[in-house]
């Protein structure tokens, strides 16, 4: 069992994942700083900090990959339209339904994943406050 100080620090480590909503890469930097400052202070704190760091790095990686899928949808119709322009004085921009549907689909998936991420962070923080270690799903173990 962990002491109250370790539980509070583990709770803060999980909640520091919310820094990504305010600062670019804050969801990685916050838990990483707390993990590096506390990695030698007990097994419970080390496990929770490592889980928080690995989850936030994995989540960021997944978002980058999904973001890369958005580019063809967002810019595919635009560049296809530009190559077929005959009269540059009268431009009429429109996106095809396929591109709009694809872009909206990927954007919806990213939004759902973001909401799930926030829920998982809250669940992990509650478990840490109770003295339990939470293992995030679909997490790549970058730090072992």
C-alpha cells in the first residue's frame, strides 16, 4: 500500500495529462517531468507515472497518425480542383461530398478518442487516489 503523499503525486501525474489542452505537448511534458522527478520514490509512484507518460505519448502518436489521414481529405479536392481550372478570374471553390465525408469522419473519430482520453485520465486519477495502479488500454510501453 502506498502512503498519502505518493497517492497525491500519482494523482497529479495522471491529471497533468490535461496540460495538453492548454500547452502544445503539455500532456507529454507534464507527466514526463513528474515521472523523472519521482521515479526513485517508490514502486507505486513509479508505476503510475510510467503509465501516465506511456499513455500520453501513445495518444499523441495515434493523433498524429489520424491527422495524417485527414490531409488527403482536406486538400485532395482542393488540389484536384486547382489543376482543372480554366478561367483563373472566376474561381468557384467547392468540395466534393466524398472529401467532406472523409474529413468529417476522421474529425469525429479524433473527437471521440479525445473524449475517451479525458475519461481514462479521470479514471486513472481516481484509482491512483485510492492507492491502485491503473493500466491504460492500447498503450505502447515506451518507458519500461
